[in-house]
């Protein structure tokens, strides 16, 4: 033993107590935890002292004009290197990933170097072409759906479905197809802090630039956004601006406020969650990592977590009809939600929280411990059948399709595939048929007799105040005027678009008058 002891290094012999302690600690850890995997995620912070946001604002640029002042013209210019743009396109066309490219941005004379820009949208990019080709199609006949909307493995297309000839999308009735060779017309998401940490512009960390689709001024989206705000519900601000990329000018573009950390701070003390196009409103257990494809937490990251959303999903899925009727108001601002559901019908928006894009945000108020649903992405609003009634299914159908007014299944749908899940289908599970997703919260709300009456009351009030009261047409006039202030505006085409939208609003008012 003495000979063996001398083979041990002198330093190790001198500090044998420390070594023995470390070995004992590691043995104890193994005995307690074994070979289990530790998943790192933040647990709920339930103290009242939690602040609004853990993100630190290093610099907030003031700019020369209020960005969303619609009564003044605006100018936005982007400049970036062609190599980075080509790499971005190659990655998107390969697997649908939308990577940021570094660019310099000038807004109303204020130059902001090193912003991040990336493509934005899902359905909007369906018809995007590059070098004359759309994104490669698969060989199953389903084609390439937008990012996050790929069907599960083994899913088959509906019976009788045939892809477009030649594998090319035709723009889906949206006018001219978007071309990657014309970046001045593409939809963009601008990030002020992607490459410069902690930077904002007038409180915004991000800004959405809607696409230029032919001669469209996107008046329908501007008016829909304004109508949500006029209804007293959380909305986004918007404004028109002349727009250019690397010296190439476009028609005036619609800039839309993005629901970022600054937006959440203005809502108050709470947490903002974005519903992702790749996800569903389905309970998957208590492991928060199971919901990474369903929701993204916008603010208070590291201070609060996804637990309130998980609790809501589990309760909506498991509550009996009686429990749902008596307990929903403890978890959700039911009056606000009734207005939300009514607005989606009035605005003919089939692409809401129950649509294929999962377009909505959840706001969790820390004080009341209640959720509100926030409208998002209204680019398809005010484009459906204007004669649809209060209780009719809203979809992208032609005015002559009586199914839209009667609430009958639309194209690609079978009887029993609307409303609540059919036998064997999980509540809240996405539906692949007919492009309709469904949403357990909205469906159960409208099926309950008491909440249905609340919906009808709010629907009648909004119809009276927004349509019959002339608010909608006044907001249309304001949007048309704001568009015309900017350089490059095609006022004649915009006037035609406004006339069509005015007719839609008038028909909508007549259809809902009763």
C-alpha cells in the first residue's frame, strides 16, 4: 500500500480530502438523479413583483416623424448586398426557412444601419417565383404548403384533389405573382435589433411591410385594422409609405405595427404569446418544450413562461359543458372575446384564430389572470361573400355560392367536418381538409347558449356602430387619402379599389341589418 501511495502525485496526496469530497458529491448526484435528462426551461414566476419585460432597450431612435401618422407622407428605403439576398432566397426555396439579411434602412430621412430583414408571410408567398420557378413541389400531389402548414406524415390529399398543371401556383386570385427579382414588391419583416442588440425605433423592435400585389393599395387591410381599433379591441397601427429597395421604387406600401416587446409593454402588465402557423391549440402535457411549435412568448422571456397558456388549453379541452359555461369568465375576458368573434364575421375574415394560419395572439393579464385574443394578419379580410349572415360560415367563396350563406360545408369539406371535432378527432386538433383548421375555444364558445347570446349582442352593437353608423366608410376615405399622399401612388387604381370596397361595406351593412 505504501508503494502504491507513492505513485499518486504529491499534489493529489496533499489535497486528498477535497478530491474525496468531490467524488462523494458526484456519487450522491448519480444516486439521486440517475441517468435522467434535465430539460432546461423557465418555471412560472408567480410573484407580484415581476416587471413588464426583461429586455433591455439600449437605444430608442426618435426619427423625424411619427411612424404611424397617416396624415403625412412617409419614405422608406432599404439597401442590402445582393450576395446576402441570393443566399436568403436559396435557403427559403430549399426548405422554407426565412433567414435575416443585414441591410441599411432609411425612414423619413433617419438612416438606421445594420437592421435585419426577412421575408414575411405564409399564404402571401404561395406564388413567389425566383428565376421563373416557384418553390419545388413534392411528389405526393399535395404540393409545398406554406411554412408551418405541412401535413403530418401519412396524410393524404382530399379525394378528387388535383394539383395545378405544371406544378406552378397561379397567384390564388391575388393579382400579379410576386417575383424575387423585384424585392421592392415583396412582404418584409424589419428587425431593428437583430444585429444591434437593444435598439428600437419609436419603441418598435420590428416592423411589417405588406406586399405590393399588382395595383392593389391594400385598402381592405388598412380599413380592417382600423375597424378593430374602432371596436375598442387591441389592434395594430398602420400607415402608407413610398418604398424602395436598392434604388428600385414600388407603389406605396402599407406599414403595419408588429406585436413585439414594445407593443406588449403598451398593453400593460402581462405576457404576450403569438400563435404559430405550425401549431395547434391542443394539450400535450405539462412539458413546456412540447409547445415550441405552437406558441412563441414575445415578452418577459426568462421571467414568466408558457404555463398560463398550457393551463388554458388543458381546461378548454377537458372541461365539461357545465364547467365551461361557469368557469370560462374566470380565465378569459368573455365580452372581449365575443367582440373578437363578431368582428371576424363582420370583416369576412376566414383566416382568423380558427383559420389555416392560426392568426392570433394571446394576451395574459397578470393582474386579472385572464386572457384576451388579439386579431392579427387581416390581409384576407373584407374579401369574402358580403351577403353572409351573422351565423354563417365565412370562407373564400364566390358571391354565387349559396353554401357560404347557408353555413354549408365549403369546397373540400365533408358534412360533419365543420364545428366541433368528429368522432375520434381530438378537440382543438387541426383539420387538413378544405384549408380549415378550427379552434376548440372559439367553437365551444359559440356552442354555449349563454355565450352565443353574448356574441349576438356584441355583433348587433358592432354592426350598428361600425357599418350602419358610417364608421367603416369614413375609415375607408381616410385610408384612401393617406395612400394618395405618398410618392408613386396610383390614385386612379386606388379609387377603383375603394369603390369596390365601399360596395362590399354597403352590402355587408344590408345583409346584417336584420
